C-alpha cells in the first residue's frame, strides 16, 4: 500500500477527539465526504509515528470502516499501561492501482495524549573498602514501560549529592531501558564522589515519567 497527498478537503480527517474511561479509549472524528474507510495507527511512548515517506507497516495499522464507526459510535480501543499514546488516522481510498493511504501534513488526523505518568523506580548502591581510593556504584532501574536512553542520565559530584543534572558531571546512558528491571553495569567513582539519577530534560520527560527512589 502507498501514500498519496491529500489536496482536497473531501479527503481530510478533521476534529479528532478522545475520551478515556479507565483503560478504554474512544476516538471520534469528522469523516471526509469521499472516505468510507480509514487505517488507524497507535504508537506508545518511546515509539515514533509513521513518517510521511516511510512505507506503512500494515501489521500496526487497523482497518476501520465508516459503517463500523457508526455502529459503535466511534472507535474503541483498550490501552494497557500508562504513558503517552499517539493515534494517527489515515483515510483510505481506491485508485486504479489499488487502495492508498491519504497523507496529511497538517497533523489534524493525529491525537496525542497521556494516560498518566509511568513510574520509574531506581536505586543506587555504593560499596567501598576501608583503604580503597575508589568505590563501586550500581544503578538499578525498574520501569512500567520501555524508556529511551535519552530520557535519563546520572550525575557525579565530589563531596556531596548533586542537586540537579547541572550540579556535577553528567553522564548519558548507552542503552534503552526495557520494561521491568534493568541492572546496569557497575561503575567506579572516587571515594568522595556521589551519584544521583535525573531526567535529561525535566520539562519534557517529567510529563511522561515519575522518578521514584526505592
């Protein structure tokens, strides 16, 4: 299946709204005059929505007809877990070469919302010998959903715990965090160094996740 550009209003999805009731989500939108079916894509936090030039992954797209929409008074979906969810609705139409997806550049066929903050539990264990110059530090992170490595960092400060990500030397993580328990490799720091975990961008990631010390 391929894309075509939507150049007339009779092919454009408009007015996408959502309603949450527990783990049940209902989407509604205004159907274009000339569209009788759509394909719906759902992405969760950490995933990227389908770009304009990317070939659609049909395993992630769900066909939904206008008749189904009328019978159900919208599109209903069950959402497991918490975090950011992005729905994109692509109108579909038939051409001489077969069905195609309608590409919209105005973003009005997309609805993004949060189902709540995903909890990120973390612990930092330090161990050192009496006469050693260095101590070992192990960070453990337990998450409800997958989290990209760019969201978190650890900061090292000499003489006391850092107050924020800029209060010391910041280090990035090199791998993404899987849902569940993530035990990171042991690192060595100076005996008078202290380590804490922070968001790399508190304003951005603080809307999606909640850091909880264990």
